[in-house]
């Protein structure tokens, strides 16, 4: 497969290494908006910056190149991408986190949220820790986790960064050098604490998941998620 890497930073480089190991060719690697022909690639993988993701993804869809995006912090434009993809009959996957472990953790979070909806005694909070270069807060993964709780527990209707109102899930974002990504969900009562946590040890899980998603997407039309790719149901 000929792959375009849109964003050649920490993730772009980790994806390049795994894609080559799996027998793919990197035909475009860029940290720029322009200066390349996207139709040279069979599939594009966008891990760029929040301000660039929408244009990168739209350019792929408008040129009939399947595209996956792991960039976080741009989701106010997600519905516009969905509309464009439907109009152009393109192929697109966004995931806040491409690692197998986190996608299992997403499902565990939903099961736990369903159970906790049956009891009144606990308050939930989410903490995420990432490296100091991260541009967005809270992390995309923390937002997906909060949405998983909201969808499965009517006690919660919203999430907010550093705010703990009634019906709102508080998210705390910490920035510590070199941390690839740790997410902790805590249910606290006066009597005890229930905690589930995912800690990434490096970026390989994100990168492998992104390459697997790109391999899966080629030849398909539509908007998909990692749940479709990993068939976790
Ligand atoms: N979904 C997932 O599994 C994961 C998502 N991420 C997200 O991926 C994104 C990138 O993360 P990192 O590689 O750690 O960041 P990074 O800062 O190391 O790399 C981003 C690169 O994008 C480049 N860039 C800037 N404008 C661009 C443009 N117009 N087109 C293409 N590239 C452009 C920057 O120059 C930089 O080299 C972030 O949004 C991060 O939150 C990170 C890890 C896993
Ligand atoms: O910026 C990162 O590094 C990461 N970003 C993603 C996010 O915002 O959830 C995924 C992962 O946690 C690493």
C-alpha cells in the first residue's frame, strides 16, 4: 500500500516505522498543508495539529483518497467531514485513540458506567496525563471516555475541564514530560473507590492501530470507527 503521512512529528515517525515493517511504502511525508499530490497515495494517515486536520482530511476526501485521522482537538468540524464524505462517497475513520488496549478500555468504561448508573453513592471523575508538548486539553481519549459514561448513565449530561458541577463529569488534564498517555476513571464514595486505568508505555500501540485501520479502510466507502475495524462487539 502507498501511504501518505500528513503530519510527520512523533506519531508520523512511529507510524512510518510500523508501516515499513508491514511492507508498505511511504510515498508522502509532510508537515505542510501543500506541496504534494495526495493522489499519489492509496491511503492517507493524518496525525497533524488541530488547526490543520480539517483541511488535510477534506483534501483527501475531495480527491477520493481514503483517510484516517488520529488528530485530536478539531472535532467541532467532525460533522462537516461526515457531510463531505457522504457527498463525495469517500472513506474516513476518526479515532481519538487507535490503540487496541484503549479501545478495549472504552468498552470496559461503558460496561462499568452502566453498572454505576444503578447506584447513587458514587461520583465519577476522569484524569488524563500527557507529555508537555500536547496542544489540546482535555485529550481526545478523555472526551471519548466521558461520552461513554454520559451515554450509559443518565446522572451525567456533560463533561467539563476542572469543573465539578452536578450532572457534569470533571476532567483533569496533567502535563508531565515524556508521558505517552495515561487515563484514569475514578468512582468515589464515602466508603470506597473504584478505579480503572489505561497507561500507554510508548506510542507503538497508537501507531500499529492506525496502520491496521488504514489497511482495513482501503477499498471501502463510508464513515467508520475503530469499533468497526477491531470488531470488538
Ligand atoms: N488517535 C490517536 O491514537 C493518537 C492521537 N494523537 C494526536 O495526533 C496528533 C499529533 O500528535 P504528535 O505526532 O504527538 O504531535 P507532533 O507535534 O509531534 O506532530 C505533529 C506534526 O504535524 C505537523 N503539522 C503542522 N501543520 C501541519 C499541516 N498543515 N499538515 C501536516 N502536518 C502539519 C507539525 O509540524 C508536527 O510535525 C495530536 O493531535 C495528538 O493528540 C497522538 C497520539 C495517538
Ligand atoms: O497527544 C498525544 O500524545 C495523544 N493524544 C491522543 C488524545 O488526545 O487522546 C491519544 C493519546 O492519548 C496520545
